[in-house]
């Protein structure tokens, strides 16, 4: 539900506190198009992770999205760190928290029963 609501749906409806960071990170794409698109992508991930038959698809979508999650740490260190690399700002903490949640989802996914041949 975190991916569905906190990450995704808030971007779709234009209420995400992360929209500014996303806009500044992916500056080469119009934020009015990209932020809702990213939100819809994250909603799709959240929905897939809620239903067992769709978990693998959700993890694939999540794996594609993962690099973008930590991109601000590289492209915008001034908003992520007070002092690089350990003194995180609120935005930096948000990004690290997202990475932890993504890692947790990957661990859950690794416990899936393998597909039958």
C-alpha cells in the first residue's frame, strides 16, 4: 500500500511532496507529464504487489524504477546531504527510506515459489 498511495497516487493527483525532487532530478522531461506518469507507474507496482499472481510483474516494474529512486543522491547531492555522505537532509532520508522499501520488496519477491517448467 505504501507504493500505491504514498509513492504513486499522491503524484497522480498532484499532492506528492516528492514532486519537486522528481522534477529537479529528471529535468529533461516536462514535470507536468513525467510526475503523474511516474505516479501511475508506482500505483501499478503497488497493485501488482498486492496480488500474488502479479508479484513478479510488480518486481519487474520495481526493478526498472529502482535506478531513478537513488538518482537524486548523485544528481542533486546538495538537497540530499548536509555533509556528504552521512548527514542526510529530510529529502535524503526520504530517498534512503524508499531504497529500503524497494530492497524489502525484492527480498519478499526472492521468496516466491519458482515458476513450473
